[in-house]
C-alpha cells in the first residue's frame, strides 16, 4: 500500500492529482490518501480527510512507501516508521503555500538515503516505481522466513553507526546522510 499525506492545513491538488494518475495505471496497488480539506474527488485513491494520530501511525506502518508534502511532522513520522519517503514540496508561486519553506526543507531532506524529492507528476511516477522496486526486492528474503526479532536485529545492525564504512556518512533520524 502507498500512503499519501498532504497535512491538515491546506489542500494539495498537484500532489494528489499526480498520485491519482499514477494509481490509475497501477490498480493492483492500493493508495490511501489523507487529503485534509481538499474537496476534489480522486477516482483512483481511497481518500480520508483526517486521521487521528493512532490511525495515521498505523497507515504509515502498513505502507510500503509514503508520499507527502514536505512537512516536518510527516518527515519525522516516516523516519520513525523506517519507510521510503517521496516528498513533493508545496510551492508559493503556485499558490500552494505562503512561502517556499517546504522547498528549503526538501533540499535538506534530499541528502537522506530514504528520501526522494520530486517536483512534478513525472518525477513522482519515476520515484514510486523505484521505491516499489527496492521494497519488493527485500520482501522475499525477510517475509515469512525470519522471526520479527531477527528482522529487527538485522535492521539495527545494518543501520548502526558501526557499519558505516566512511566517516562522511552520518545517521539522521534513522536515515543516512551522505
């Protein structure tokens, strides 16, 4: 499942329309979107205006990939969930926000290993394909063949500071900064 969130303050039609178009071509992959106050009907998305904190965390945990605006709350929760994150920052020149602080946030987050920043529908489609290919590649190795404790131990080992070969990389919110 793909989980998308645009926050609760403002609608974000550009992101949701791009995701809806992608979902039309990938009907076998469910897409749940937290849409905020957006009244637009997205035919290929399962939409919910708002989710409480428990439901939001559960959707993040279930998702293979998270697609979002560049809001810090969402970025932090995706990091805590250890999920690939695709960010499409809102743009002031398109009337999506008051200023371009999300563009600045996206520039900083783009250096993290699990974050991809996109700016349009084509970039979103490409990033989704890559993220899904990466997550699918690891599923057969771990699912159904290992106990959850072993999987967690492997994640801790792989993501630990001791396994970083170069001092130029450092861990931020569970992701690697090059």
